C-alpha cells in the first residue's frame, strides 16, 4: 500500500521448476559434450548434455548471470553475475558444483579467459578491469586496473563495451562506446 517503501521478502523464479527464463548466452565445452546456457531472468545456468539431448542440471546464482566462459581444458566454467550480486562464479564442470564466488564491483560487463586458463579479465561498468588468478576454489583477485567508464545501459537497450586479448596475450584491448 505504500509504494515509497517497498520491501521484497523473497526473490524466486516465476513459473514451474525447473526453469530457464531468458536464455542469453551459450558456450559449448571443448569436447562438444555439454552446452552451458545462461538464463538471466531465472538467475540460473542450464547444463545441457548434447549427446543425450537432456538437461543435466540447473545451477542457481545470487544474481543474474550475464556471461559464461569455459577454460580451454574444459574443467572450469566462469560466470559473471549482476543486479542482486556482482560476482565471478567458478564452477567445476567435472562435479557440476560452484567452487568459488568472488565479489567484484557493481555491474559486471565482460569476461574473458587467457589461453592457459590461469587468468580471467572482468570488465566492471564503472571503470575497472579486474585481473583474476584462476586456481579453482582458490581463485583470487590479483589487481584492478582503472580505465574509466565506457559503458552505458538502460532497460531493454544498451551500448556495451568489449574486451579482447591479443593472440600473444601481451595486450588487453578495451572497446569504449
């Protein structure tokens, strides 16, 4: 009755479980066996078994997943979340379990992994690149490099930046809008 003082008592996906609302990103494991599908509205990730054409599982997140990447060896999936929680979530693809959740910034935009899977680079909208040392459950933030705010987004529309490593990994390029 008082719209100036709204209290959210619970936050859960709508509809019948299991659910995968608003799939927005897909990655395939290097062996071609699994598809990982980001479901932004229901705050989960679908792990789909390609040969059997069945859903293995849903992994729930505290925030809305935005992007997913898989290490070249196929052992780890990295997911960035936003809105309720801004985290880098690391999933052991052999067990299907979350092994680490690293809180980063306020609005995560981009995620890439270097070739040998030892570093991840996360672009945070308000102006930073976070360099993450990847080591499964022991992954940690190495440093943050401030580079200014080059991103703008609004509901239903956005102008987004992107990041990309050069093939020799000597440079990280940041595209600003």
